[in-house]
């Protein structure tokens, strides 16, 4: 991890106008006024405001204007029904969507720790939020570092995993900088506070989290559809009004009907249907170990074409493993045995654990009863030591950094320096082992690396099968990145993060980003989005949280920090990433369900608008009432919400909403539905139905035709190729049954004879079967 502050300790004291004696209480209070508290500011929004925002959008606006107009026209029944539609949509959207993101709150809690501070030349304990730049603090083993601090003396071993996700600790000497929220693993030192609150590395991460915003593809889709439907309907309404003036029809009759035609063009239940479909998908995913925290991410999963994966802990095991060691004296077993004596489980050191794990798997069993001395790793001297006694002979063993071990040894192999350089160039962490009775002799070099997870290769293969481009992001050098990419079957197209900071990049050109600093991940995601990619991102550390939030499909792995989980849209509960593939497939299934509803809605809107307008031109009266049209919205739109439960397959390619293709194909098929409407108009008038009975007959046709259209458009093959879900079937049957009873008994509508209800059901079904063959040709042409 890079250090943003490279100034010397002396210049830092001058810049902050302080000294090793710390600040006085008065100076600290003055600096709090200047710099603010050592905390991350939290932006909150009231639940009431969140709920009210559900009524402040283009679709609610249109309905709300209609409510006002119908009220002043004394169409109170229409007013109440439309008001119910608006409230229903708002409640469904508010209750089903994920709760507000709490990443900032979690970041703030991370800073709520105690600190030992030198105030008025006395050491005192106080809340970390009271720290200011210029304070002198004392750090020791186990402390959570409360701010960005420059070390004044000694050395510290720091665990930065909460920030970087990397398991290996780092050593910081005098003049080095340690960062807020990391943890002191070894050592004790005084330090100078150089940054607090939002100015810390940790705080800047928060600012990126707040800056990161996700485009709502669902809202864009809905508005694009509404725009086209409204355009079509406005043209028809204008034509209707002009014709009414020409024909001498009262505008007080025409205007309410025109308003209702416009209402019919608004996909009122579309947001609620999408929300329910995604909520059901989220429930399915939770049963598979994927917790969805932002529902719209499911739709984004269907469209995602690029998945960025952090190497450490996601592609790899985040656990050091030994590669083939270089042995200079003795054999490999002897080298590992010496290394085991100089290691200890209790230290929880990842290098010690890697050596002892390897010893166990190779059946090397050190006899610790002969170990007479053990000195744990000390960052000041960069080594561990052990002494063993065999047959009365004492052997000293040293395990540590290659340069340290070489400096303590008498016999250094000729190839030692070249071997160290070679392993380093390959990206390995290197440990040297030396042993001897009187003089130390270098026994060998042990290279360590973080191996890929066993399921990573399968994951890459599965992602490619469903046409999602995998991209690996790592802070490792290019050589080790290339090696890991080769092991897991990833294309070796290497890029660096600098190209992503100010430029757009494509996953077709970059499949691996190497030598990446933690903060660069956010810019890589944005750079990919600039080229039109729908991007997924996996991560586990605090540093990953801005990228997780910026990505359309942010995934926090099971071992992720709380902040990463709060920033992600999906949290995995099982190790590894294989559950992501199931999430993508679930998203694509949900897309198919939403596509069915959308196609049906567009077709029915065009059918109603064109048929009611054109029929008025032909017969010079409205063939159904405004109230019937509103009732139609209930009978069709809200019953067909059960499409959200339908049985569907998934595509092998990322899904994309093609609004122009949807509208074009719907216009062609809707023209046939308009013809169907005129057939019913002819049947009704030929049978000498009264005008009110004709209204009911046409109303039944629109309802039954809408139900059968669902079964036609849900399949890209013949409508009987797959079985619909039970809920969809039952909903349709109940809808047809209820409307038939209303029509027969004259409830809310004028009663008509039973034979006309039967004719309506039979003819609309036969017409659907006829249209089903044409539908296949249309869908193939427009690639629906």
C-alpha cells in the first residue's frame, strides 16, 4: 500500500506547528474548531422523505396530474382508483427495496476507539474522535490505529488487512506512516498525528463511497418505454380531440376518455412488478448463500458483461503456501525441519503457519522437546531464532529476510544473490534458513506465494461460458499476476491502473490489472463503465468499498469487512466466488420474466389506444367507458404481476433492454390485436347488443385478450413449449372467472348473456393461437 505522506518527521512537526511534547488542551480545542472531530461525517435521510420520494418521479407525476383533472371533472370514481394505484406503487417500492446504505455509519464506528495522547505533557486516555493533527500518541500491541500517524521512534508491525485485504503484515520504521483502522501486531512506539477524520486514508475511502453512484438502468428503461408510449398516445389523443370537434362531440365527454387513454399508456404496475420479481429473486439467492442488499443489482446481474475480481482472498486462498525451495546444504526435508523449529503456531504468523502446514502435509514431524530456545519474529531484526539440542550438541537456527540471514552467515552460496533476485522477480515472498553449531551456514531459500483457490479455474470457465469477461485486479507485480492468470485459465492481457485513471478501458483489451494500489480499483471500475460495460466487482477490504459501490453488481465475499459488505449490493456467505454464477443466472431468469410483462404491457397499451381511437372514428361513439379502461388496469396489469413467479430459463449471453426493438415488434403484433378488436365490434353490433352491453363485451375482449397475450409472449417458441408457474396459471384462471361473473351479473358493468362471455373467451384464445406463429417470425427478426 502506498504512503501518501512522504515528508520527514521533522518537516511534519514544523508543518503542524507542534513538538514531541504534544499539544496543550487549549491548542487541541482550537484545532478541533479548525479540523473538526476525528470522525467521518454521516449523511442521513429520514424514512419519511425516502417514502415521499416514491411519489416524486415522472410516472407518479403523470398519475397525480390525472387525479387532479378527474377530480375537477367530478369523476370521483376514477380519481379514487388512480389514487389507489399511486399509493400502491409507492408502498410496494418503499417496502421491497433495500434499506439505506449504512457504509458511512460503519466507517464512523470504526473510528470510535480510545487513544493514549500526550496532552499538557501528560499521557491521558481519551476517545479517538478528540484527536487533532499535531497530537502525539502512543501505540502498542493490539491497538487499532486511530488516525493517520507518522512514527516517531522504534518499529511497528502493522496488520492492514482491513484496508487492503492483504493478509501479510507490514513493517513501518521511524518516519513511516501508519493508517487509521489498521492494527498493531508487534512493537510499541510514539507517533505524530498527521491526518484525522475525512482527511485520513480511511476517510478518503469514505468520500469515494459517497461519490460512487450507480446508474438506475431500471428507471432508464421504464422512462424510455413511457416516453414512446406517451408519444404514440398523445398523437392519437390530439387526433381524437380534433375529430370530436369536427364531429360535434362534446369535449366534456372526450377529455375524460382522452385522459384515461393516456393513463392506460403508463405502465403503472411495471415498477411494482419489477420490484416483486427482483424480491423473489433475492429470496431465491439468499437460500443459495447470496444476500442481496440492493434489489436493482439483480437486474444489473442479468446485463453484467464484465466481472472484476480482487486476487487476494477471492481468486486466491489468502493463505501463504510453499513453492519448491532452493536447497544449498542437505535435503529438502532437512530444510523444512530446520524452518519448523524456527516457527510457532501460537505466533499466528502467516509465514510460520505456511511452513508448519507444509511440514504436516509432507509428514515432517519436528520434535519440539529438543528445542531449548525460541525467539519470535521481531520486526526490528527481521528474523526468528531457535536453538535445538541433539545428542548434547546445540544447533542455532535462523529464519528471516534473505539479506539479514546472509549478513549473519559465514558460508553464503555463490548463486544465493541471483536466486534471491530470481524469486523476487517472480513475486514470491522469500524466507532464508541458516543453521550451525559454531558458524551459521545458509541451508536454503523457501519461496512462498498465495495459491489460487481450487474452484477459481472452474469459476473462470463458467463465466466465459455465460459470456461474462473476467478481469483480475492485483497489487502484485506483473510476473506473479501473469502466473496466477495462467493457472486459472485467464487471458494474459495485462494493463496498469494509470491508464484507467483518466481513460476508458475495455475488458476485451485488459483481463489483468497488475501493480494496482487499493484506491485504483474504483477508477478501474469507472473506466470500464465509460466504454459501456455493465461491471461487477468483488472485494473484501475497506479499500474495496468505493469500487463495490460504484459497480452495478458489487459482491462482498464471505470474509469481507463490515464496510465492504455495507457497500456491496450482494454479500456471499459461502467461501469463494462460485455462487456468483448462480446470481448471474438468477438475474437473467428475472430479466425474462420482466421482458414478458413489458412486452405484454406495450402490446396492450398500443391495442387499447389505437382500437378505442380508431373505433371512435368509425362508429362515432366510444366502444367502452373510461371507468372500464381503469378497471382493465386492475384486471390485467395487477393480475399479470404474477409473471414475476413464472418458470423460465436463462440466456447464455448478457441481457440488454432493446427498447426500439420492443416497441417495433409490439406495434406489429398489436396491429393484429386491433384487428381482433374490430372483429369483436362487428360481432357485438351485428348481434344488436345495446351500447352499454357492447361496452361490457368489448371490455371482456380486452381483459381476456390481455391474459392470453401473456402466454403468447412468454415463450420464444410456441406458447405451449413450457409450463407456466402455478401462480401465473391460477391468477389467469381467477381473473377470467371473476370478470366473467362481473359481466354476467352486471357488477360494476352492464350485464351481458353468458354466450357472449363464452364467445369472448373462445375467440380471444383462437386469435392468440393464430398470432403465436406470426410472433415467432417477428421475435426472430428483432432478436427479442
